[in-house]
C-alpha cells in the first residue's frame, strides 16, 4: 500500500496542477526582460493577473470537486503530480 501524501505534498501537487502548469507557464516561457532585474517594477499586467487567477481558481475548483466525487482519481492525479513534477519542492 502506498503511503499517504503529506498536506504539504498535496498542496504542492495542487499548486503544480492548478497554477504552475497553467497560464503562468506561458508568462515564464517568454523572453528575458530587463524588468526582471529592477525591483519595484511591475512584471505582470492586470489583465494577465486576472487571467492567471481565473484559470487557477477554476482548475482548483475542478480538483476539489474531483476530490469529493471521485477520490480515487483525485489521489492518483495528486500522486502523479507530486512524484513527477514536485519531488524537489519543499515538503
């Protein structure tokens, strides 16, 4: 029997699935900007932030609904993200 994920491992998997693998990846994949080197300057537009938050909360809601209605599928997905994408994240 596989061990249960810790709360932190579950949180990492949720963030990876809902945020890291979403719109923020498009922003991250862009070209280097000198803005990155100047603290205090905005690096993301209000429209981009809105899109990021809407997409992230929609995905998180989908995952929470899955946890309630199909827990076996939810835990398989969380274990997959935890093991494949988050093994080196803080736990």
